[in-house]
């Protein structure tokens, strides 16, 4: 089951659907950094290579974060 969340990134509204487990890891990472989930997603969006899907970038980031 995917959970969809909406964000404004670079002035454009977008939605991303991920498994709840990925959202949980990303939410914890944002809290640990003292930023909002939206701010973390914007940071990841700004770093991703052109042509790479945001959902994929978020999943890879979540997998690489320390537990």
C-alpha cells in the first residue's frame, strides 16, 4: 500500500507516493535534523540528478540513512 503526500518543490506542487515504511524513516530523519519533512524532501529533490524520479531518490535516501 502506498501513501501519497503532496509538497511544493521549487514553486511547483507535486505528489509522491511511497510505502509507509519509507515515509517513517524520512520523517524520523527530518526530525533528527530539526527540519520539516517538506524541507528534507526539497533538499533531496534539489540534489537528485535530472531524469531521476523523486520517489526513487527518496527511497534510496531512506535506505542510506543511518538507523
